[in-house]
C-alpha cells in the first residue's frame, strides 16, 4: 500500500499498540484496553490488516510478542 514516510511510521505505531493486546495468539476485537479506538485512521486499518494477514498465513503473534518483535520501526518492541 502506498504510504508517505509519516504514514509508514504511523502504521508501525499502531502495530506496536495492537501487539500489546495479543492474547492467546490472536488480536481481540473488544475491548482494546490501551488503544483509543476513537483515533482510528487509515494507518490503523493497515496495521490491523497486516497482523490479520500474518496470522491467516500461519504466523504466531504470541511468539513474536514473547520474542520482543512487536513491530517497532527500528527493530525494537516499541
């Protein structure tokens, strides 16, 4: 998906925030305790889609979270 540099950074921001909500290997729809859903943006939707596609392809979000691979821009957990 075409994004400007700021948009790309925003996607990573949302990935990290969403990864903090992973329980039992899945993203939970409600409630997202730490994510203010009133601030949902296109970048939020892209981040959510990326994590959904990762799990649909057989990826394990819990394993990523435990390994500290939360989706931060510079390889950090955010």
